[in-house]
């Protein structure tokens, strides 16, 4: 029985992945370029929500720092893929080795992700000793610091003008592949011994320490892994919309991502996926109404009201911290 389950799990996972790929292929073939771009953004938001759920949901952190790591990843990957001929006059303070470097998208994303992870590690050394709302305020400050550096370091970032004319190298398949990787990593992590250690840290850090779990290392791992994925997501986004400014990824985005995690269920990967799709689709559907009535920011109000209603009627989110049965069967998990 166990052997049969170990075989059917991966087969079912591959079948789900192929079914999703077919849907993406059909969407690309039949939908307008605008809707295909919206689908790509939706997939990036799925990646961001799931990666934030690793740190906030599984490990029990309260981090708001994803937009900061997205900004880092966006600028790093954009500089690495920029044609050398444009760097001379747009980014005059770049080091000489960067001035003459132009990388393909994949290695540029890898460098962006690694740099985001390294910065998260350095930031996490002092910050992760904080807990609760103190950690939230500290990571919120990180967004402000990164935005300030991007604004004032004009020789490397063009300051408030930002970078435009970035090569459009990201397509819907890049976003789909990355989203699949992030979801797979998060689910494998959740149903592993390491994931159980993370959830034990979330539920009761003192009891986890008494059981031999290094809660500080667990939190650091979750924080760094989430930052790694966020930096890559920023790189994908900037090569999709071809422009980035210091305020492209702001506190508003941090709120939206936290709302996705809380609405879907803190600790539920499937819930984060569903909430990211719903919030992204709703925000875009309301945009014409905002423009017609002049009620700009209406989508944010709706998301905030939705968050309040979920917290009032289902404090643990729509799916709590669990996963649907078919997901548990695929990954062989015994968790709820």
C-alpha cells in the first residue's frame, strides 16, 4: 500500500502540472495579449503569496519585507540584462565589469535571487531576534530603506526616474514555471520534517526549543528562502512590464500579499494560491470602475473589507492551515 502511494503521488502531481500547463497554453492561444499579461502577473502573485506563506505561515514570522526584496531583484536583474550601450549614459556609476556585462534572463534571475537571499541573511541576523509586530515594523523599515537607496543612488539606479526600456524577456511560461517551482518547494517543505519543525516553532517556540529545534535557524531559513523567491519574482516582473522605479513595490503591495496569505489561510499553500488568483483578478476587474467613477483605490478598499470579513467570520482563513485531500495524497503528508 505504501509503495503504491509513493508511485501514485508523483504521477498525480505530474498530471496536475500537465493539466495546468494545458490551461496556460489554451489561454495563451485564445486570450488577448492584455489578458495573457494579466495571467503572467497573476502567476507571479501566486509565487509571492506562497513564498510569503513559507515565512509567515509555516515559520510563524510576521514579515512585511517582500517588496524590498522584489525591488532588489528587479534592479539587479534589470542591470544585468541591460544592453551595455545604454548603460554608459543611463547608469554612469556602474562598476566597469557590470558596464560591459549583459546576461540572459535565467542567470540574471539567479544572481538576483542569491543577492536577495544574502541580504535577507544579513538583515535577519539582528531582525529575527524580534517577534510579532516588532518584526513587522522592522521589515517595514526595510522597504523604506531600500526605496531610499534606490531613489538617492542615482548613478546606479537613475534615482526617482527609474529604469525604462528594459528588455521584455518574461513571458507567461516563465511565470508558470517559476510558480510551479515555488508551489512544489513550499509543499515539499511543508510535508517534510523540516516543515514540521517550522510549524512547531510557529505554534510554541519554547516547546520546539525543548525538543531540540533551533528556532532561530528555522526562522532564518524561512526568511531567507522567502526573500530568494521574492527577489526572483521581482526580476520576472520587471522583465514583464519593462520598467521599475523605487516605488514600484511599496507598502501597498506588502499589504496585498499579507491579505492573500491571511485570507487563504496562514500555513495553507493551496489557500494562498486561491487568494492570490482572487485578489489579482478582483483588483483588475475593478480598475475600469475606478476610472469611470474616479474612485481610485477602490480595489484596495474591497481587499481590506474582504480581509476584515475573513478575520471576523473565519479567523484562520478560508482553508485554515491545511491542504485539500488530493494535495496531501500527492505529497504523502499526514498533516491536516
